[in-house]
C-alpha cells in the first residue's frame, strides 16, 4: 500500500513540475500562446464546417469547401506546431509553426476585408495584426536563440581555457 502512495506522490510531483513549466512559458509570452492555441479550435471548426464556417471566405474563395478545409488544417497544424515547439523546448518548431500560422491568418484577414467590405473592418485588421505578430514573434525567437548560442559558445570557450 505504501508503494502505491509513493508512486502517486512521484506522479503528482512530476505533474506539478510540468505545470510550473507551462505556467512559466505562459507568463513569458501569453500573447503568443493565445494566438497559437486559438488556431487549433478555429482550424478544427473550419475542417468540420468547410465553406459554411466563414461567409467572407466563401465569397472570396468561391463556394469550395475543400479550400476552406485545407485552410483549417493549415491553421490547426501551424498552431499545434507553435505550441509544441514552445512547450517542448524546440525553438525551431515554434518558429516554423508561427511562420506558417502568419500567412494563414493573413489569408483570412484578406478574405474578410475583400468579402465583407465594411462588415470586415473590425475582424480583418485584427487578423492582419495577428499575422504580423506571428512573424515578429518568430523573428524574436530566432534572435534570442542566436544570442543564447553565442553566450553558450563564449561560456564554453572560457571553460576550456586552462
């Protein structure tokens, strides 16, 4: 019985450490996490509903549900990749996710602005701003990774010296 409690305690400890990592990453960049996370349900809904998901996309892209479903898969996979890279400690995957999510959001922004006219003056620029933020965050991530590698190289070269 005591082994079961010890095992449960270890599992809870591991879960608490994992939750602390997630909480830390969320605090570091809540906007990027939200932008990436919201892409997954948006993409899934687009996959399920097809052209019915957005009147703007239907008007601009034609009533072709396959195109909208493809866009939905693009958005969902990009958002999942950005999150997996963020939480999995893989900056290259985070950047790839953000770099592919940006154009997907930009496409939606253009569709909203062209398809809805005045009715898209709120949502269109908002999604365009989200697209730009994906590109900026990917660029910042690349710079911080490069700075980290340079710092590591400097530290490692100092350790090797007698």
